[in-house]
């Protein structure tokens, strides 16, 4: 779950990372009032769940309340990367003598957290890494021990800091790691970490991403007024909400995680992360999927049945492709049962409906026996996913 | 309307055998997919039956067959 900057800063404040004096506002009038009280130059920053707001005009600096109100009005009217600006953060403006970078994430190849520091903050770290790879310092860290003091200093040194500043930055690195661990983050980033002209180190921006699967153990977020939500680039459709409900019928297996498309070929796909491959193969052969989905982890017959029903009832559907990788825990026979039960409930004759089944693995003999009995065309493991995808697309295009 | 339950699996219980041990309820306990339920057909006369809408969930784990003291359960594949 991505946090807004103001939410990340709530956590920073609680955990002792210095942040600028800042207030949240939802209207230009509120912004004006805040600046009146602050009596300082301010930065007004759009609160959205996407990076690159600076370039899109989502950050402005104002000297007085009137100017702040005007600029805020402009920011509130923006739509940045599809996000409307509903809140802005009003902060005392910082005057930097240096802008630095500090971030923590997982290195999946090393299977360990890595801390990254750089003397070039304020720009996207990927850009820095591309243009000035020598300026990016990466340090793998032991999850249990966390950042040791000497490592903190090493990170700070690579930000170009010396003496007192180095100690301060090392302290911030240690605290940032504590947050990373305590809140089950996938990403914790301060960009930029600002060294002000009067020698203070302050997190000007804050970016935390919490692991979705671990959110259940963070009841403290509610007390911090950080609502738990699902990251989504858009509002889910009715179809997707229904699918999610189906997946929640039972904790066993996955038969949900659906994305709606406007094509005519219904998809029931999955198996060891093959969904994307299968989806791509369908598209490659010119097919028009009506949906993306994932089935795996041996879902119950009922879940497969309900998901199949949902897909088959979707307007514009002309056929169904059930394609999976070679399965090792999801059972072919249970999937076949679910699909046939769904058709039966909808009064669809499996032998007359355009359906293609390609699956193999656990209980495949039983699965094939069922499919044969109901006269459903199927492919076994001697056919590749690609061949199955092609056949499914042809099945639809051959329809009269 | 076509039959919508029990298309693939038929679970049957021989009630007279089962009653001999006064409904031990072991099958209800071991079945991972909730095939069995106890019903009070007449008062104080509990009887085990099959939840038909769950029948097709049977995964052939055979736990019920192994644990039933009376060998009162039979399971048939309908394909
Ligand atoms: S075989 Fe297993 S799943 Fe089937 S009824 Fe018996 S205990 Fe339940
Ligand atoms: S395990 Fe056998 S004897 Fe015991 S209740 Fe079930 S059917 Fe009856």
C-alpha cells in the first residue's frame, strides 16, 4: 500500500525523523489560513499517489498567504497522472545547501534489504543511477541486525557529508531502517533529504510503501489516521468487485484477482504465475480477452464455479479459454468440475459452447475423464501454452 | 432445470450401520470440505447426512473412509 507523503510524514514524526513543520489542507482557503498562522515562506505540495508531481506543476512556493491561496487554487485544479488533487501539504519552505537521497528497498536477487544513498537528491533515483552510477552507493543490510552505526556513517559519507552532519545522517538512516522493518515496508525513501543552509538535516519528502499482505498486523495505522486501502490505479469495475467477492468466499486457493477488458474471449487462466504469459500469448495471436484472472493454490470447486459463471455472464462473451501451466497443487479435475458446474447452472451445454481447455498436472487423468464425458475439447501438456492460446483465438474467429 | 449438485461425486452413508455406534461424528470432524452434517430429524434422534451442495467438493482424500468405525460410507466417482 502506497502512502501519501503526509501519511509517511506522520510515521516519520512518530519515529523521530525530522520533517518540516507541515499542515494538511483541502481547500485554497485553508491553505491561506495556514500560511497566515505560519508567517513563513511555504511550499505547497499536491498529495497524490504518483511520482513526478514536481514536473507536472504539483509543487509551488509562496511568500505570503494571498500568493499561497492563488497557487493552491491552481494545484487543486490539476490532474496529475490521472490523479485528482484533493489535498495539499503546506510546509515551511526549506533553503537547502545540499539535496541528498536515502532509500531502502529489497534487492530480490541478493534476497536482502538494501540501503541506497546518494549526494544527488531531488531527482528520480533511477535517473541518477543511469547518468551518474558512481554517485549511487548501495549497501546490503542484515534484516535482523539492521543498520549498524558504522554502516550509517558509510552511507552518510557517500552523501558527501562530514563531521556532525555525517552523524546526523547516520542517525536518520538507522531510524529509516527501523521504520522499514517495523511497518513491513517494501520501500522507504527520503528524496530529497535536505541539508539546510543553517545546518539542519530534514526529510523534505517522504515515501513509504507498505507490504499489502502484512497490513493485517498493523492495527496502529488506524490510530495514526492512515486508512488501510488497496492500491489501484483506477476504481475497480463492478465485474472486478464481484470477482473479489468470489475469491473471498473461501480462504482456500485463488480464483479471483480479475481485471476487466472489453474483448470477447473469457479467460480462466493461471498456474505458477503463468496468467500473464497466457494473457500475452492470447493477445499476441490477435485474441481479445474479456478479462484477466488468476487461478492457483487449488481453489475450491465452488470458487471456480462462481468465477466461471461471472465470466460467462459477461456481456459480449463468445467463448471461454481455460488455460493453465502444468499445475502442481491446483487440481485439474477440480477446475474442470467447477467450469462444468457453472455451465450447467447457466443452462449452457458444454459440448455446444466454444470452450478450450488446456491444463495438466495434479489429477490430470481425472480431469481429462471429466472433460471427455462432457465432450469438452482439451489439450494436454504435449501442447504448449502458445499453441493453446492460438487455438483459443482461432476458436473465436471461426465462429459464425 | 438440470441437476446441479452431485454431478461428479456421490457420497453415501449407510445409516443403519452408522447408528450402531450412535453417530460417532468422526466423518464430520475429518472431512476437509464439509460433506457431512448431523441433522435432528426427530428429537434426540440425530442422523448423519450429506450436504448435497458440497458433494462435488469431495477431494477423495479418503479420510472419512479410513476413519469410519462402521465402514458406513461409500464414495463413487460419477465419471
Ligand atoms: S473423501 Fe475426504 S473429502 Fe471426500 S467426503 Fe471423505 S473426507 Fe470428505
Ligand atoms: S464416521 Fe461412520 S459411523 Fe461415524 S458418524 Fe460418520 S458415518 Fe457414522
